[in-house]
C-alpha cells in the first residue's frame, strides 16, 4: 500500500544553518505530495505542496521538489530560524479527494 | 485563507460519558471531511472519512459504533466518542477538503482526556 517514510528526528540546528528533512514515498500512480508543519500546541498547517513530477513547492523559505525517479520530496531551507522549531510531516494523497497518508513526523529544534 | 475550526479545543470527561467534537469549515463548503487521531509524538492516523449526506467510511480497526460521525451539512461534521474510556484519550484532528482548490485544511485539534 501507499506509505511515507521520513527521516528520524529530532533534528537540532543552530540558527541560520541549512535544513534538509528527507521524505520518500511509495505509491501507485501519481500522488500529490505535501509538507505540513505543526507548531507546539497547534494544529497542522500546510507548508507547501506539489502535484506532479518535477514540481517545486515553496513557502516561507522552505522548498521541496517532487522527484518521481527517486520517489522523494525532501524539505529544505537555506537558513533556519528559531521560529521554525516545530514538527514537520510529509504526506501524500494518491487521488484527489482522498485522505492524506502521513509520515511519522520530524521534530526540528533550532537554537539561537 | 481557508479556516477550519474545531470545538471544543480541550475536554476532560469521566469514563463512560460521551463527548461530541465539532468540525466546521468557515469559508468554504466541504463535501468531504476527515477525522484523524494523533497519539503523543506520533503521526496522524486516519480514523474515518465523513461525506455530507451519507454514512462515514471507517478505517480498519476503528469502531464505528464507538466513534459516531455525522456530516449533516456542507460546513459541519461531528465526531462523538461514546462511552469514553481512558484509552480514548488522544488528540483528535479534523480536516476539510476545499474541492475547488483540491486542498485539505486542518482544524486546530481537540485534546480529549478521559479520567
């Protein structure tokens, strides 16, 4: 079945460091891919998405490129801030209108 | 942007009682809403898909008689945890699908604690 695998956390970085959170997926067909962020005590917020191969989603300095050849959707940010500390979830939707399948989440902690 | 609300945000109840959680899409109509459950430091697990005007579709292992879902309008779905027990304590999150944008928006979640 469909699944999402994220790198294990926690990830601890200093402010202004480069961030990569790896995400790979298994799915039939052409899923849509998402990154969600969950700040402490809050619900999930859509960070970015990509709906077809080679699409790049970007938002708030974060980027992720839909790589079908490697079935990956790695999240990157060139310079993290303390305010980026949160849990990041990679997710996929295999068909329009279906529920999301989430990875286990990666906790990011950024210190000043 | 699109907003999905949940009420209550936090509830504490005694074992054996029932708790209703509401999920509302505030600025769009949602024919489909989803209910997830999140255990501490774990990912979200889909419980059921709620379709307006029809019965919900439950995931394997989720008791439909315990977790009652009603989607009576295009902006409201409710999840009722019946005869709650301490093992039902969890973070319940709903999402609503904006069909026009083909995007799901998540509610802020409801923290249920059963004593």
